[in-house]
C-alpha cells in the first residue's frame, strides 16, 4: 500500500491502522517510519531524518545562509537519532555556536566540513580513492572524503598531483592499482585537466570535482568545469563547482553498491 509521510497525526494513524489490519507488519511499519520520517525544527527547518535509511546518504546540514543558532538547533535535532552530523560550509561563528550549544559533543574539521558527534561509521566494504590537483583544492576534496567516510567507505587520499607535474601521478596510479577502488574522485581547479588524465588510466568510474581555484578569466571554477564536461575520456562524470558533498555521496553510493555485490553468492540477486 502507498503510505503518506508520517509527519503528522493523520499519517501516523494510517500507519497504525495498516498494522492493525495486517496490511503491514510491525517491522515494515518501523522501517517506513525510519525511511520517510520528517522532523520539524521550530518554524525554519524540516529535516529528512529518513534519508540515510532510504538511500544510504546522511542528511548534510548546509550552513551558509543559516544563522549559527539555526545550525545548532538542526544539529541537536539530528543528533537525537544519529551518532554524527555533517555540517557543510561552516563558519568559525557557526563552529563556536555548536561547541557552546552542544557541550560535550565533539566537532572536528574536514576542510569546509564539520563532523559533529563521536564514533566511527560501520565499514561498508566500499573503497574510494580521492585525488587533488593542488593543495588549494584540498578543502573541497576533504568534504567529499568526509561524506564518503560517513557512509562507511574506506578512502585513500593523495594531494597535489596535478598535471603541472605529471610525473607526480606515478605513485597515485600505482596505489590505485593495488588498492582496487570502486570509484575515484578527482578535485581540480585551473583548467581542470587532471580528472580526464586519471580517467584515461583507470577502469573504474571517475567523478570530476571542479574547484573555484585559479587565475583571472575562468579561475572561479568555470574553466575547470567546462574542461571536465568536454572530456574525451569515457567514464568521467562531473559534479558542480565546489560540490564536495555531491561528489562524495555519488562515489560512496557506487562503492557501497559494489561492496554489496561482492558479498553476494553466485545466483543471489
């Protein structure tokens, strides 16, 4: 049966009636609540608390445009059902407010990302490699890495291996062969050539992550994203400029799917 989202009394009653009538088992009802449950925070936020259960990607709090107090309130609500919360684009003011409003809750930096909460996610068996063209691309790449790791993926990182010194790629390419990842994320600014080069040398999907790093015309990431979109190397997909969250989520979804398939016996579906 099609069930409404359980964010109000009527839909909750519908869920309970489905269990009472036998149309839904208690276990199925519990899963439906986790999958579709919404959580209201004041009058300013409606949280998708079921996203992790529904698609394997945690809800990430986008901090720009929100007040530090709003971000803290959202994190407090999410931490009622999650061990950790990811906050993207967090300013120093937001970090201070989080530490003040959530005493005893740890918060660590991963580039522009804050990982709020304790512990480590359950390993999924997925494997991802993350490369940056330059050191300046690392803050964006670290957001992708934080998302992938929160999704249980093991991530190997190599920084500053851009095409200005192509010989620097020798060690990362050897590592990729040994590590055998399910997906590779490559962050690059300037002309954005590195993802194409890497994609031409590996047999797994590559996600190009253009960054707003560069000089003059096109240095805001425009040249990088256009270069990646015009790539002639098959197997390269591209996210938007500085979208580390999107790159990390996509890479981890690919890796976790591959890990699940590795665990199947012949004939399993």
